[in-house]
């Protein structure tokens, strides 16, 4: 079955971790086998595995920020100009991949429809060869808007291919507070949100602090999503969304991408370090899917936003997932949990495609 993944940090993985995504994960693991850094030798994402897993499309990031806390080395920079240069360089990486025929950057609804039609034709062949699949599709999402030097520059980012924006990541950003912050919107955030609405750029509420979350919804009337977030009812951590927040996204006909980091799936895995032997599986991700479906009253507003790799490795993702190709296991897990085939297809690709179609039609 074709899959649309709502969150992958492909450029961050390639440039910060110095991984060649054109070679398979097994080669990368060997190359990193003597590196003791976090996640090294444990990669899950590369283009051959994406093709094998029928990941026809993903939302991939431009990811650099500039916060007061300087939270994360090599991602959180000392000035907006540095963040701009790094994020712009990540877009240049995607442009180079597109020039080489490895990916297609989705810039319009027509691009999306042609791309998915080609993948559907390939997938319908008898025993299709992953090495002969169409190029991978990319929708570029800015994960933290700090790299936008000012709201007036957003037109340039649009022209460069940016199509989704999450205003915040961690700490107190230039436009909004993020994970680990109680700060809301800054003075320049309303102008950014207005420009996003003018250009038709959907708002990704992932990582927003609670104050920023509600502030964004007050100032922005366009389409909203959470590309990679889980239920705070199941994992009581500020990074996740409580039922009021989930309901607010549902009320705006948005989609929530359930994410796969063990600590975001199972509270004890994060908070009780001596319990890291807990064998979290994809079934736990379906618990979060179930919760969102119960709130929505249907299966049409939940999807996958895996965040695979994302600075960590196989030891921090479900036990029954070794590479991104194993996202196909969701077909069996969802079927076992009673989801009909139509619902499985919507969760694995249809809901994201409908969201993009409706957002880009407007």
C-alpha cells in the first residue's frame, strides 16, 4: 500500500549527520559502526528503503532555529542570519536531489496529482521493482519559522518551494514559544501568520507551546495540521496535544500525524529511564490513532508522521520497526485492530492527500 509520511527530517539527516540518503541504511550503519554518537549505526531512513516501503510522498523539513535558550547543538543557532543560511542550504539539498531525478518537490496541486497518479500506476504493476519506482515526492515544511528573516521574506520562501510552516520548535523562538516554553506569540507572529494565509501556506501546530497554539488559531483562519504529534491523554507530556487541542484541529478539518518515537508513544519509556527495556511496538501507535479517531468520530483526520531518525536511531523507535520500509507493517496492525481496508488506506495516505488537495485548491 502507498504511504504518505507527514514528517521526515531528510536534509537534517543528510547534512547534520553526514548521511548519503541515496545508499541503503545497511551501508550507512556500517559506515557509522565506529561512531558512538547518538543514533549512529542505527539509521532507519534512506531512499532505497523509502522506495521499498512504498513511501511515495513525505513532508520533509527545513529545520534550523534561533532561540533564547540555544537548546540543541547544530540546530539552534546564535542569529537569524545563521538559521536562514542553514535552512536555505537544506532547500538547496532538496533542489540538488530533484535535479538528479531522485525526488520531486511538490509545488502545486497539479504536481501532487501527477506524482500520485504515477506512483499508483507503478504500485498496480505485478511485483513492481522498488529500484524502478518513480522519484520520491517531497512537500517542504519549515519546522520552526526562525529562519524566515521577516514576514515580508515569506514570498521568497514560497518561490523556493516551501509549502508548510510550523512556527516553533523548542524554547522561545523568534515568532512563537515551542516545546519546553510557556511563551505565546511574539510581536511579529501575527504578520507572519497573515502572510501565510495570503500565500495559502497551511499552519503546522506541532511543537507550539499551549499559549502559542491558541494564539496561532486566533490569528490564522487557514488550514491547520499537526504533522507529528500524539495524544497527551496517553502520554502526559507538554510535547503532545491534549484533547482540547486535538479537537480544535479536528474542528478546522485538520489532520494529526501520529509520530513514532518511543517516548512519545509510551510515557514510562521517557520518564523512567530504568524502564527503557519496555518493548514498545506499532500497536502502541495505533492506541494514539484510536484515541484521535474516537475524538473525531471517524478515521478521516489521523495519519502517520513518523519522524524516523530525527536525531535518534532504531533503539528509540518501536521494536517491530527496523527501517522506514516497515511502515508497511501498519497495514497488518490496523487490520488486526479492526480497521477496514478503506480506513487503513486513508490513514496511510488518503487523509494527507485530501488535506493537501483541499489546502492547495483554495
